[in-house]
């Protein structure tokens, strides 16, 4: 079916086809998000402790307390998106409305004043929450929802997910891999971080606008216009009763926890175990990110023969084996680089496909409860991954504090052996554990087999004017 024919009847289940330009433009949105999010998840803790001179216990408290606010904002944003009415649709306009506030707040996080410890606490608490709880949520929840409003084809959503997650590491590459060399170039000071972040935010802003301009909301379900509106409690009950929502939530959270755990701990690992805080970390991050991109690009080929669950499960097993192999030689940088690349190859399928899975979860939820919940599924998913990421960041900070880690505004503190040992243990055992959990969840995931019948049933229902 050609593009014009597909869009002429957008309510027909699974008929809307997208061009590669649409897919690439959609991927630009996640590149933009990861330019900022990558810095937050990977390098912000290091900046706070080793450049702004904030005690690591203070950083941990901010990360933990912020999750209370951040978690509720995602569900609220999911409801807001569902009620949004504009000439651009429900989800799409938020990319435009929040682009400028997002990049301004991102830069503000790095302009920490050199003042009292209490004032620094409140400054990083406010700026961190403005960026993540408010602005990031108001972009990321609508952005994820947008894919389900562009098409109902599971295959098309898989391709959107693959392109999105192939381009997401590009954002992290721009920000994370290049930041330390750029910071060194600009003088290795706090102001150097501000300049670097401002550069990355200009790129993020441009990419958000590209995504907004080229991604249209085309899905219109006529039956949804005639059914009675569903209350908030009924919506939440349907969401919480959707077992595959919980499965994909765990899988999405694990991919984000991995980014946070590895991104946060690896700079410390390179600095205090290998004695190099510049090119070693950049090379590791570059190797992992390029492998994720290449692995994601292979997924469309694999999806022609295997289901989403099967290739994701095999990938998780590879990630577990690679991380277990790291234990054999944890003091060798070349060995760490090799196991990182192999682990990333295993990580690539689930990272690339998880948002396609969430699209399937929406159809399953409608099939099961007669309630369609695009924005609430992604809002709830975003809540879960943010809680996971925030708790991970807070836990890492607390463990480092308990081990005797010494924060320093100059980054020149000599760390005790207990802190170095803790850095190693977090990287080794934490990373292994999360991929074991992912493999167990995928063993229990059966939605791929049910999906064709689900879509057939939905097509029959919607033809009768039912949800």
C-alpha cells in the first residue's frame, strides 16, 4: 500500500506506513533527549562532586528526594497529553512548547554557585527538578506517545523504535564522549562544563524542532469518539492490571538503569582504578555506543525471522555472559573494553525494540479492558524508569559515601582503598544483576504469540464501533 492510500483511511488497523524521513525525524527527538539525559545520567554526579565540590551525600539526597516529585509528574503528564487539544494534535505540540525551557534548565544545572552547602543543595534540587521533573517529562512522555499516534502498525512501530534507539546513542556520544575532552580544552573548570553543555543544548534544540516539524499524528480511531469517557481510577485500574505493561516497564527501566549505573560509575572506575579520567572513559563510551547503534541497525533484519521477545532474550543472555567474563580480569583496560563491546551487542536488541513492545502493550490493553491508553502507558513507563534511574543514582551516591569517598572541588582527592573497592563492586555486580533480571522477564513474555489474534479482534470490534 502506498503512502497516500495508507493515510486516506487512518482508522484502519495497522495501515499507516511511514517514510524513512519520518522515521529519522522521529529518531532526532530521542537524540535531543539523550544529549541532555546522557549528561545527567553519566556525568552530572561527577561534575557535582569533583568540580562543584558538593558532598556526595548531598548529591544522593537530591537524587532520592527528587524521585518523589519526578515520579508523580509522569502520570500527570500522561493525563495532560490525553486531554490536550491543538491544531498539531495531542502529543506533538509539547515538543515545540517545551524545547526552549528544556535546554535553558539543562544549562542552569551546571551553573552551581560557590556558596554555602545549604544554598548549593537548594540550587541543585531546584534546577535538577526543573530540568528532569518538569521539562524532560513534558517532552519525553508526549514523545513516546507520538509513535503510537503516527501509526498502528506493529511493524512500523518496531521500525520507529529501532531508529529511535539507533539514534539515541548518537546524543549520548555527542554529550558524554566529547564532554571530558571539551572540558579539558576549555580549562577543566566548572565554567568549562557550562560552555560544553550550552553547545550540546543548541544541537538538542534543533533536533527537537526537526522532530516536531516532520512527525504528524495520523491515527484516528472513530470508535474512540463515540464511547463514553473513562474516569481516572478506571484508567489506572486498567493500566495496573495489564501484565505486559509491567513487563515492558521493567525492561525499559533496566535499559535506563544500565545507562545510569555504567555511565555514573565508569568515569570513577577510569579515574581511580586505571588512573585516567580523560580518553579511557571516552573510548569505552564510544565503543559501547557505536556497538549499540550497529546492533540496532541489524534488528530490522532479525525481526523478519524472529520475534521481538526471542532476539531480546538472546541478547540479554549475551550481556550476562559478557559481564560475567569481566570478572576474570577487572584491572585490565583492554579486557574491559572488549567485554563492554560484547555486552553492548547483547544489549542492543532490547534497547532498540522495547518501545515497539510498548506499542503492542497499548493494543493488548485495549483488547483486554476496552480502554486505549497511549499516553498513560508511556507516562507510567516513564515514571518507572525515572524511579529506577533516580534510585540507582541515589544508591550509588550512598554506597560511595559509606565507603569513604572524598569529594573535591578540584577533583584531586586521593581516594581510600575502600572507595576504590566499592567502585569496582558496583560496576561488576550491579551490571550483572540487572541483565539477569531482564532475561528472567523475557522468559515469561508471551505477547508476541498472541498479537496477531489481538489485532484481528480489535479490527472486528472497531468495525462495529466498539473499543
